[in-house]
C-alpha cells in the first residue's frame, strides 16, 4: 500500500472510531435522559394533561349550565360546544392575522381538517393529509426580523375580547332569552381558547404566552422572527438561512436553530459533525418543540443508516416512532421522506414499504418543486436506494426517475 492510500485508510479508521465513540455516548445519554441536560424549571414542565383536564372540566361546567338555563337536549348542547369552539378559534386566529399584518407579519400556512394552504415561498401550494385531519394550525412569518412579535402574539386575545364585548352589547337589544343565553355561554366557552393560549405554562405545542415569556426574558424578538422565517423556508422546500449564534447556552430559543445546522451537515455528508450537533440537540431537548426533536431524529437516523450502523438505527427507531406518534404539528418534507426510504429498506427490511416510501418521496418533491434543497434531498434519496439494493440484491427496487419534475407520473422502469 502506498503512502497516499495508507494515509486515506488511517483517516477513514479514525473517523470510524470517532463515530463509534459518539454512538456509545449517544446511547448512554438516551438511556439516562433524567440525568442528562439542563435542570428542569417551571417553564420546562409540560402542563398538557392538566390543561386538557382543566379545559374539559370547564367545557362540561359551561355546557351543563347552558343545558339547565336554556332547557335544551344533549344533541343541541354538543352542537353548541362544537360551534362555540370553532367560532372562537376562528376569531382568535383572525385577531392574530389582523394584528400580525399591522406588526409586520403575513400568513405562511393554514391547516384545518387535513387541508393545508401553504403560502410559504413564491408559489401557493395546497394538499390534503389525512393524518392531520384533527389538527388546526395557523403559521405566520415576519416580513423582516424587526417585526413586533409580542404585538402579534397578543392579537388573538385582544381581538377576542373586542368581539365578546360587541356581542354582549348586541345581546342587550335581543328579546329572545335563548339567543341571549347562547351568546353569553358561547362567549364563555370560546374564552377557553384564550385560556389555552394565554396561560403562562408550557404545552406540547407551545402556546402564545409561552413564546411571549421567552421573547421578553431573552430579548429574543429577532431570533424568534428568524426561527419563524426558517420554518417558512422549510415549508417552501428551500434551504434555511444561516444562524449566526456564538452559543446556544442560557437560552430556550437558541437551541431550536441547531436543527438547521444539523440539516446542512447531513446534506454535506459531514456525519461526524452532524452527530455532534445532535448531541447538543439531545442535551437541550427539554427546551425544544416536539417537531424539532422528531426532525432531528430523522436526520440522525439517515446518518446512522448511510454509515452502515443499522443496529444502532434499530434501537433509535423505537424512540423515533414514539415521538412521531405523540407529536402534533408535524409538517412532512423531503428531509423526512428520504430518510423513511432508508428506514423501510434497512430497518424494517420491507420491500413493499420501500416502494411506498419511494413513491411518497416523489410526491413530496413534486409538491415542493425543483428547488435546490429538494434536488439535494433527491441526491441523498438516490444514495439511500443504492444502499438498499446492496443490502438486498434480490429485491426489485426501482430507481427514482431521471428527472422527477418532467416525469409527473411515477416510473416503474429500472434506470
């Protein structure tokens, strides 16, 4: 072996050893999560279940009082609950949009009953996803980093209070007792939406007050706006702008930026750096949204599988599946879709699932269009399919079409 090849082999072995050391550290950290990361404080405790119980009891109390006062049947009460909440959600989010427009924001995404209206990027996108059938989300994006975040986040509460006052005034001029009762109790029921968003606690999907507290504690208006811009860029299928942060320490907002750093490291095949970044993500997981953690786990999964660490990926998949199942507000992108192809072939070892995930990836690419980010993920997906073919030489795994965006129909011919 000449000196050049020997040097290359030594470097490869050193990198392999370094990765294995990282795997060992990560495995220990994942097993001992209670003793890992910053100490939990009030803002780090999830109140999702107490909030659910509180809202449930309040809903029952208001509807019970409504039933007694108006003397209506159970079916009418159920319709009253549904309509009150839907109207309250509409009014609250309309307030955020109105105040957001004044504060320097615009609508980036509306998701309702599985329908996604995606305004991110230059072209409007629409799709229906059955798995998000019961989710309601509104996403705003700032026009610049100086947009007034607190003003926007308080917008829903202020507008709901304004509409409630108008309705109560109107009720004074009504003569039908039942109509007056519906207005009073409907406003009270809808106010629970405001309670959900304005109670100063942490929920699985962070509420508006949680962000208001963080922004003011950390003087983080600019960073918060940059994070919203990054999310919007991903929903447009584009690369995320770089975050210029010296450190993510002593902050609950800054660690969110680590996902985008890890994304770029994986795309550049800098796997050792990507795994180090994941160690930081895992360390600060107490501060991160479920969506960020899930996306980071997908990136780590690709890193493992592309390097041939299938056994470690098998251990990781249980944690990933649990996080995906318990997480709301997930937005599927080519990043996750290309990783799922590898998972199907090298962890689940299912040819049927490989073909399903391959076709799902193609649909994701067509949805986002031929952006540079999507093209880079196509490159990684092709790399993953090649590895699946090597692991399962007897499988008939179709390559991705030569030009996905010209061939709209899925191709089943081998290249």
